[in-house]
């Protein structure tokens, strides 16, 4: 859909709605109810006149008209009246109409406003464009109908009055909350001009008054209105306007939603990132707040999902910075919120200037928050956009307004801005002390009367200052007593923030304190922080409470075990030896898995090797060999059974480890290694059924692993070239052949 066509349709709809609602218009920036009369210099007046007559920007022309209108100089009035009389400069005349209309919203008085009645009426009845007619009619609403009703009646009584003039007057009368104006509309229903009759009927119906089927009925309607009186008419009129407002808002929302949907489709069709940037920049500069909000939302989503290139940011940045001072409060709020995320945009100056003049408290706070982020980003090493030290200091001064407020939300936001500012140097000792103490004092003042999460958030901010600020030493001195006190609190989030604070101040001292009373704190986040601290700095003094966690919830138990392993790695062999029995007990109780035990014994092996304790080393390697076999890590199992066999001090032990090694080869399976092992053993001695090695072979042949066949081993075993003096082995292999070899297939036997 073409942007210009869609936008024009939406503007026409909105302007018509504004005209219908103008009786109750409110100003975004209210002015004083009285205006101070003052005169501009002749030179300035001439400049404003030039801008009014020749300016190309609608908003600037309207501003020039407003300045001239407020000028007490009689020449100023002449400029406006003469311009209204001209029939060639429609843009200037509409600017004057807008300026007059704005005085109603601003509640300011127009000097000698009666002088504008006739020029405005003459302008109104001469216009052809519907939008301009409504603007002129809107300007007439600065008057009561009684102030110009005589002129209207005179125009309508003129037999030579044009159809256009009557239709434009109908537009004006329909907008007036006045009983006499409505009666005049009813009378126009009986006009000789059919189009005037139709438009008058539509206008009366839009007010919510029946049109009547004939002049007699309409006369009765007029009498009934007059009988009810002016007050009742206004009351009914306001009720009808409320209804019209709801209907109009529903219609506006419908068209707005359709327009936004069309923009979504257009935007989705753009695939090139640079083109997306151009597209968004265009709509960020749109005249309609709803469209600007749509574009801001797209920029936000684009920013989260993309790494914006400098070229794209260059397209969007000017439009975003301009929106900081947009006339729509929602646009200003959303823009400030978005700029908080965009460190590459130079927005600090514009944010600070708007903050100085902003009247809306909510918008001002959002600007302040964005300014804090901008100052933070601009102080980072290598920041693309630097923020001047003077602006950082000014932002710190502004934060005092928030830190001394009685609104917990404002205090929290002010404290967070101070936190960002104090991340980097640049402030005097006096400034640092002042604002650290302001935060402390306000926290203590409001913590008992403010609902959560005020206390936990404030403690979290103080904890962050103690952890990352260049002034953390000063902060620690101010805030540690607050953390110590909060540790005794009953609110989980408050204790959690206090724990974070004391950890940031001194991790070692925090661990000594927390390991006493907080391993079983009901807040899992507190327990997790304590375990993370033990993971980093824990010693053997922490093993006992960590071991108790092994049987806890799976996640916490695993975290406790991983922390214990870190401590064992940092500790000495004596600690591991001291804990081995207790660890094995946990394993026997099935609270530790095979892989967890392997992790423990691997650490023990490293420590024993480092300290050259062969006794412990050999014992650990035997345990690892068994665990590797159990977990089917046959390569490592073979290695460690080989080491165990090598280090065994007695023949029976060597034979047992040899049998275990053979079992590993068979289960691996590495049958060639198994056969080689047996061959080597037979070179040393005969193997009978009572030998552990033979027992492993017998068990394997009797129950081979799934997917294997006993014959695959019997064949290689019988091929071993054995010495003549190995009768036990010969007899055993013969028995295995008879027992486990399959019988011959009768279908393949050869007849003799």
C-alpha cells in the first residue's frame, strides 16, 4: 500500500475526529489561564510575518501565527486579519486558524478577538476543501454562538448565498454545543437546496436529535428543545458527544490497526538491513504518534535481534534523537526506553535538554533513566560515543531530586543511576560520600513502610556498587552494616541481596560467615550463592555441609558435589584420604554415581602421584580399574588393570588382576589381545579349570555377550601353539570344543 495514500486517509480521519471532539480538548503542556500582554519588536514582528506567509513547514508557520497572535502590537492584529482576507495564501490562513484554535486548549485569551469574527466567517464560507473548512470552523469555536449568530443568520437570509457557503455553515453549526445553533440546523432541513437539506439532516442526526418528517414536526422538536432549556440541552449534548467519542475512537482504532497492518507487511517484505534502516527512519519521522510508536517498536526488536551496522544506525539515530522531544508523551517515553539500550547513539545531550524542560513526571523519570545509561555507556573504555564529564556531574546532581523523594520507585531509579555513574571515576570524595549516604539514608527511611521489592532492589543496587564501582571501598564502609542487618530478615529476596553485598565486600569473610547459618537457608538462590562462593574459595572446612547436600534435590546435589571436587583439587592428599571412606559410603548408599566416583578417584590419583605416595596411588588405580570396567570404559579399564597387575606384590593378586584384564579384553571385545594374553600365560604355566584366567574363559564361553558366538573364541584358542607339557589346558580346550562348538550339519555330510 502506498504510504502517502494510507497516511492521508488516516490524517483525514483523525482531523475529522479532532474537530468533533474539540469542545473538550486538553493541552499536553498546559499554560497559565491568563496571558501576559507583550509586544514584539517591529523587526521580530516582520520576521514572524515572513515566516507565516512564506514558510514551508506547517508547524513553524503555526508557531509564527501564535507569536503574532500573542503580540499586543496593533500591527500584529492587522497582519493576521489581512492574511485571513487574502484568497491566495491558504497555508498561512490555515496556520492562523490553528493558532486561534490552540488558545482554547491552552486556555489563553485572544486580544480583541471580536475583530476576527467577520474575517473568519468570510473565510469559512469561501472554502472548498473539507479539511480547511473544519480548521476554520474549529477556529470559530473560540466564540459563543451568540457572538456571531447575527452574522450567520444574515448570510443564510441572503437569497444570493451560495450552496457552498450554506454547507460550510452547517459544518460550523454542527460543531457548536449551543441550542440556538442546533435550532438553526433544524431549520436548514427545509431549505430549497436539496443538498443543503440532506447535509442539514445528517448534521442534526449526528447530534442525536430527530429530524422530523415534515416542517410541522420539526417545529414541534424546536419547541421541545426550547422548553427543556439551555442547561438540559448542554447535558444531553455532552452525553451524545461521549457516545460519539466512543464510536469515533473505535473507528479510528480500526483504521489505525489497518494502517499498521499494512506497514507490517511492507516492512516484512524488506530483506536488506540497510533498506530496513531507511524504512524505519522514514516512519520514525511520521506525523502520527501511532506510526512513530510502531516504528520505535520495530527498531527495538531489530536492535535485540541484530548487531546493527554503523550505516544503519546512522540512518535511524537522527530520527530517534528527534523523538526525545516529540509532542506525544508516549513517543517520548518509548524513545527514552529504547535509547537506554543503544549505546552507539549520541543521545546524552538531547536527553539532558529535554529533561530540563519536561513537564510530565513519568516522561521525565524515563529520560533520567536513559540519561544514566547514556552516561554509563559514554564512560566505558573504548566507547564509540563519549559523554562529557560535566554532563556526568550534572546527571549526578539531578539524581538528588530522586534520592530525596518519598516515592520508592523514584528513589530506586535515582539510586540505580548513581550506581551507573559510580562505575567510573570522575567525582570528588565529597560527592561520592554525599550520594552514597543519601542512598543509605533513604533506604533506611523507607524500607519498613515500602512494599517489596523496594528493600531487596535497593540492597541489590548497594551490593552492585560494593562490587563494581571504583568507589567500592567507600561504599563498603557505608553499606556493610545494612547488609549485616538484612541477613537477619525474614524476606527471602532481602537476604539474597544482603548475601550478594557481603560477598562483594569480602568473599573470604563472607564465606566464613555464611557457612555457619546459611547452608540450609530456605531461599535456594542464597544456597546457590553460598555454593558458588565455596566453589571459588572453599576449603576442607566446607566439605561437611556440602556433603549433606549430596542427597538434596538433583540439581543442588550435583552442584554440591562439583563444588566438593573443586575443593579436593585445591586441597592435599591427606584431605582426600580422610574423606575417602565417607565418599565411598555415599556411593554404597547410591547417593553418588559411578562417574562421580571416577571423578573423585581421578583427583586422588593426581594428588597421590604428585606426592609420590605409591601405596595410595596403587589402591586408587585398582578402584579406578574396577569403575572403568563397570562403566564400560574398557580402554581405561585395561590400562589400569595392567598397572594393578604390574604393581601387585603377591602372585595371587597378579593372577586376579590378570583375570580381570582378560575379562576386559573379552567384553571390549579385543579377542586378539585376549588370545595373546592367554598365550603368554601358557608360556609360563599350565592353566586348569581352577585357574582364575580359565574361569573367566569358561564363563565367557558359557554365556557370551549378546551378538557374539562362543565359536569365535574357541577357534583362536585351539590354534594356540602350546608346549607338550600343558595337559590341563589341552583337556580344557577339548572339553570346550565338545561343549560349545555347534554339531555338524547333517545336510552337508559326505557319503562314503
